[in-house]
């Protein structure tokens, strides 16, 4: 199942904790602004992004299931 990665950029403070947790999904650009490199992820990256959600001090990240195959 695919999941959409949603970041609330209004509250993100670019701490980069999410980058450490999921470096292929999140990155900081030259101006230390957060960049979401993949806004839709598969199960292979879900654990990393869940970790990023947990580590974000601003609680700026959430993931949402895409599609409707009834999974969680
Ligand atoms: S950990 Fe949270 S506040 Fe920090 S860069 Fe990532 S989304 Fe933004």
C-alpha cells in the first residue's frame, strides 16, 4: 500500500530530524529549507517515515494511506 507524505511547512522549523530518519524521503536544501523528495512512498519506506513522524519535534509530518484497498 502506498502512503502520502504530508508536511505542514507552516510549522516545520527545518530541524532535520526527519532527514536523519528517512534521508531518501526528506532533505534540506542549501537554505536549510525542508524538501520532500518523495511525496508518495511504498511499504519499503514506511518504517523510516513513521520514525520521522515520531522524531519531528514540531509534529509537522503525517502520512496518509493512498488508494482504498482496505489496509491500514
Ligand atoms: S523534523 Fe519536522 S520540523 Fe524538522 S525538518 Fe523535519 S518536518 Fe521540519
